[in-house]
C-alpha cells in the first residue's frame, strides 16, 4: 500500500494538475480510513483544514 502511495505521489509530482492532485488525495484518504477503521470518515473539508 505504501508502495502504491509513493507511485501515485510520483505521478502527481511529475504532472501536477488538479485531477492528479485529487486522485492522490482520494488515495491518501482511503489509506487513512484503512488505518483508522474505528474512526469516522475523513472528508475533503477535514483534509483541507490540516494543511501545513
């Protein structure tokens, strides 16, 4: 799963656009949900509020 995440991140960085960025965000949310199955679903708004 980490390997897939890194592959998707590389693709996004090579050809950064809104669509690739959104695909990466969806993938990250799916991984997060898998890791935290007991916690409520993370929404796009939740992710937008946690920017560095």
